C-alpha cells in the first residue's frame, strides 16, 4: 500500500491557520517558490505575508531583488502620500532582466496594500520592502556617487576612485568578469576602500528615527553591494560553487544587517526561490560545496527561529525566457514525472491543493530519502525539464512546511523594457 501523507486543505487564506500556528514565535519566515513566474506562488506568499504582518508583527519583507530598486519601493510605500503615480509605474524601476520577477501585477497589488497599511501607522512602525541580491553593481555605484557628492566629505575621493576603476567596462559585468579573468587587474581594492570610507563617514552620524537611519543604511548597503558584486563577478568564471556562495552569503549578510537595523526583536519575511530558502544540506548542493540562505539562517539564528515554507505545483503555465535575456513568454509546465514529489502529491490528492507540515511528515521513513522536487528558473525549456529541473530533496528537513498547488498559471508581467546591461548567465537554470 502506498504511504498517504498527512495534509491540510488549502483553498483560501483562512486555511493558513495551521501554518500560522506552526510558525509560532519564529523570527524569520522564508517563503519559497518553485519558479520565478507563477501567479499562485506570489498570491499565496502575499496572503501569508499579510497575516504575518497583521497578526505576528513582522516588520519587513526582503526579496530576491536588487537593493537600489527595492529601496525605491520601500521609500515610496513609507510616504504619507502617493508620490509615484501608481504601483505599476513605481515598479518600472525593475528594468533589469528578468523584469517580470518584481515588475508584475501581483507585486503591484502588494505594493498598494503595504502603502495603504503604512499610511495608518506611525513612521517607526511602517513595513519595509528591501532587496537582498548582489547584481546591482553599477546602480549601486551611481547611488553612492549621488550620496557622497551631496555629503561632500571624506568618502568622495574613495567613491570617485572606485567609479573610475569600473568606467572602462561600460556598465557591462560580462566585460569586467572577462577582464579580471584574463588580465588579472580588478577593482577589489577600490571598492573595499570606498566601503571603509563610507563606514567612517557614517559612523560620525547619529540620525534619529527609522527613516533617517534607513538613509544612512542605504548608503552603506550600496557600498557593500559594490564590494560583494565585484567579488561575485570575479568568482563567476571560476565555475563550481564560488559565485553562488558569494551571492547567498551576501543575501544572508544583508538580511542580518536589516534585522539589526530594526532592532533585537525584529521579525522578517523573506521571498526567494526554493533553491535559496530550503536548507541546502538536505539536497545535493553540498556535493559542490554550495550553501544557501536557508542553511545559513538556521545556522546563525537557530532552527526554532527560522521557518521555511516551500512551494510547488504539478502542472500549469509559467513566465520564463528560453535563454538568458530572451523575451519573456508564457510557457507550459508539463505534468511532473512519476516518482517526483509533485507527482506523488498529485496522485494522492487527485488534483486538490494542500498544506503539509514537516513535523507531521518527519516520522515517515520514505521521506528520509531524497525525492526529486521541481525547480524552474528564469531560463526554462519545458521539453528538457526532466533532465535538469528536479532537485533531490529530503523534504521534511529542507522545509518546515510545504504548499502544494496542483495546477498553477503564469503571473502577469508589467510592460517593462529591459535594460541592455545585465548580469551574465552563469547557470543554465538561473535561480
């Protein structure tokens, strides 16, 4: 007889109650997704995030997005008035491919909700929206230049040296990475000196209130992005896990800094791909030395303070590109193959959605062995899915809960023209 997994019905937001109970007093709630282009992943994460904010006092959402773009959203939703026209216009800031990840109608609805809620709260209690990623080297350098020119003090010279070092590469990370690989001349010292100079400058300031502290934090964070992005692009051509680890370690460092900014009792919601939030130790990632945010968060804050929620679906449609930089398109997501986690749940649930809790799954011996679990990146080719889109996972250990959505549909991108300068494609799946 086949093992029947314990499940809970999942139809509407009230069905999340068992999940809220299991989250308990966790400080970090990590919300995953099995693709970057699925409507239901965004809407269910929104439903859960709203409840965490309203019922458990979570203070910010941090996402797998670029720091400068997300900080523009953060600043806008904390204003008393709507100064950006509309949420869809505000999200035009996400013009780096893949634009649809954060430039979509689903995020537009979340932005509207966050702003409306924030308008009713005092400034210190307004919910934040931040980016954790490391890709925004040139945008961050430009933000730093604007900041130091305005301040007009000791960090100006260091910032100019860093900016001049990158100028010959024409805002092209691929050109910089190749130059470092073959010429062995990089900008590591310049960005490190810039970060140190900014930190000395900022240490002398004592801003009052969260919004003022955020501006100081923003300047230092852009310098940190520049340092770690430079490391990322140097590591990119080495192959293996080097650049992946630089990226996830940067995201974890940023998350820690955000928690410190908001105080010792702060609580954060993280939106990232399953490959980032599900503990890497319970997949095949350790084979090449890869770590991720889920693992690092558990190690730093303790498993009882970190609650990771995985997402997945059996079939449907998704937005992705056939190659890096390609025009995004709606693609079919085929039925998950026999033996995969998604197929097993589909067979048991006969097409219904479900919530699964790891504490109820852990006693089952069958789930202490790796099972293939679907992962779709921004680059996707459905016809080849079975050959590279399934991550061997010990599910009850990788996540603390799992939302299974049997049939899903593509999200709704905003019409945004992608900037031509994009981080290069390191991995075929690009999570």
